C-alpha cells in the first residue's frame, strides 16, 4: 500500500537490532486518517469472507483493529497479555515468545467471545518472527472458529515469520512488506519478492 | 447517555469488590457501533474546544479513543505503562497507583507528541478513584499543552475520583455515572446527583 510505504519512508526510523520505530503514526501516536485508509484496504482484501469478529492483541493492535472493524461492521476482541496462568477454564490461552523483551507470556481470550460459528480476521500492527500471530491463530483454532486470515500493517519480510505461517496455509495480507533495513535504509518487497 | 446505561444494565455484571465487568462490550470484546455513538456524544460535548490531540492510556482506552478521534479528525496518543524508570529525558512521566493490582506503575508519553500548542482531550473507559486520569493530566501539564478535559465512558461516582478532580477544576464528562452497585444492582446518578 503506497500511502503506508511513503509514510514509513518519511517518518520511520531504523534503530539497532532491526528495530523500525514508527511511533510517530502507528503505535504511540496514531494517525487515525491513515488508519481509515488501511481499514479500507483490509476491507477490499477480505470483504467477501463474511468476517464476524476481528481479533487483535493488546496494546498497539487495538487502534487499527477498531477502525477496521467499523468498515466490517463487526466487534473486536483483543487478546490480553497475562503473566499468571488462568486455571478457571473460562479462557482460551496460548504462549507467546517475546523477542523484544525476552521470555514468554501468555495471551488469553474469554471463551464467551470466540464461538465455532465465528469467522475471524486477525489484525495487528507488526509481523516479524510471527510469534504473536501464531499465538492468536492457536486461540482461534482452539475455539473451533474459522480463521479467515490476518491483515498486518507492516511485515518485516526478512524475519520470515510471514513466510513460515503462509507455508502452513495461513492467508496473510500485509500492507507494507519490508525486504531489508540495511544501513538504516528501508527497502520494500513490492512486486519482486511476492 | 441512555444507550450506554441500558447496555450496562443488560450486559454488565457486578462482582465482589465493587468490580463492574463490562468486557462483553467495552474492554475485552468491543462493540464498535456503540463506540461510534459514544464518540458522537463526546464530540457534541467538546466540539467547540478546538481539540488537537486525544490522549488515552493502554490498553482498554485505545479503542474508544481511536473511534472518537475519527469524529474530531485528530491523532491519538496512548500513554504507555512502564515498569522501568526512563531516564533518557525524552518522555514525560507520571506515577499511577493501581488499586486493581496494587503498587504503582509509571506512565510515559514521548515529548515529541505533546507540545505547548496542543489542546488535549483525555478519553478513557473507566473513572473510579481517578489515579489514571490524574496521572494523564500531569503529563499534559508537564508538556505545557492545554488540557480541555476528560471524556469517560463509565464513572463509578461513588468512588469519588471524579468529584475530587472536578473540585480541582478539571472538566469531566462521563457518559454513564454509577451511584451505587449495592446488592449487585447498578443504579445511575442521572439528574439527582449531578
């Protein structure tokens, strides 16, 4: 999506350790007009899939998920990060490895809000090694709902999480796919690496 | 706001310790159509205040803040919860007492995104003892920006955070104000306690 790529080039900052800082418009300050355009693009891609629920993960996925849900006219559920094992049996839970902070954390969704008849679209801001997306897809699978696929704002394609999950049959649509960030310069996949 | 009050009566669940569980529509599963109506009401209340930024706090304030920002045509900033003191000097920081989990945590906002010329509306899902709202207002004050006020979905008026902050001059508009939850029954202030 050209608009998002241009914004990344203009306002994104490459930091050590393959970190792309986009907190000017995506995940600290949020440009809601841009989110509206991204939501339209997600809708164009998934409009024929009869989505009944959008699933995301706290915190930075929530904004894009909510603006996207307006276009799909469906509710959003956000998976909560939890440090304590929930043993009450009223939630679906999955373990996610954190590459940013080290260690693992659990994510949980109440069983009340994911049902076998649901058709779920996952929305998130970033896809890198795919740990969060894999965890979210596990929750959907456990619930018996249908996973339509995932809509991602920015995919770091060189970190291969998307490649791995696509290889296992998941449909993933990323609005900007980054091929490399070498020497502080962002290069997109565009047509040549799809 | 009648629509929100009716929804609280229909789907809210009162739990021990003055907990009102509204995760069916507000802060786990999110009813985006309802959020749209709440956003219009916040706009009706604050439309003449030339709001330039909406400020909220992760995680459950983000959805309402983003839908509200669409109506105001302005960006959202969400304050991040941090367990580590940031000493780089590039953020505004404030300490917030957590009554739910005990202890205190810091909230931070990058100095880049709050400027003296900004006119800030705080949006959040809950107001009880007012600790988070007080922390957010401190960040705005530190930045030199103008705090227009706060738009809150649900205020537990009997916990007096709103009363205290209004007494110090803050404008707070809550869409549903709860007078009591005794015996598991939610009663609203309506006109009689304004």
